[in-house]
């Protein structure tokens, strides 16, 4: 049987139908029960996903956030629910810091050194943003907008994972601006300033 959640689910019915597989009756019954539970859970997950999609469609703020690449219905609704008043943050950097996406500072003698991200904020929202940026990086290809060009250069300079976190931090700042101003995301072509 191949590894992974979905390949295993697809092969279980074949195993159960094969009478010559040599599986004892008890194992066959247990596997059948487990398969039925997995199917029921898949249906529940699908129902919840549809409910979240419906919530996102009916929320103006969530719809606005979903115009940002890498932000889907789950991320948008989680952000809208968690950030009741975006004006409680003075700027986008404070929102990024609240999410734990800013570098830790080591400063002495007037010299500032930036370290790794703090990871002291909301772990769930930070994870959603970083996973969303990974999807953006996977679909980067030959896009020529300003952000895509910046990302390609950043991947070459700093690596894939750091580029994903950097884009998540940038998206957190953009999300703050979108929520405060009530505007949708606008793609900036390469060569233009924002």
C-alpha cells in the first residue's frame, strides 16, 4: 500500500474486496470500521470547509483579504475573527509582531542586529500565513509583478524558507493596511512603485 493519507484511503476498498488477500476476518472488520470512520470524518471536514467558505463570502473584510495571494477562506476568516479592531495596532509592523513574524533585535552600542523571527505571537495565524505564502512561492513561475520579482531574488539570496517567512511578514503588514483602509489588494506591475 502506498504511503500517505489519500493513497491509503483509495486502496482500502481494494484490499477489503480482495478475498484472497489472506487477511483474517477480525482485521478485515477492523479495517472496514476504520474506513467508515475516515469517510464520516471526511464528510464532516467537507461540511465545515463549505461553512467557512460561506462565512468568507458573506464577510466583506474576509473577501477583501482573500484578494491577497496566499490568503484563502480559512486564513481570511481566522484573521477577521482574531483581529476585531485593526486600529488597535499603530502600523503593520505591530500586527506582524503580534503574529510573531518580526525578527528579534539584539542591540548594543547603537548597533542593531536582527535575528530570527520571534515566534511569540499567534501560532495558528502565523502558520496559516506561512503556508499560504508557500503556495504563492510554488506558483511563482514566470510572473512579472513586483512582488514575484522580489521573491525570486530573495529565494536566490536567502533561501526558500526564509523567503516564505519574509512574504508572510510582508503579507501581515499588507493585511493591516487592507483592514484599516478598507481596500482590496492591488498587484503592482514590475518597474512601478506602490
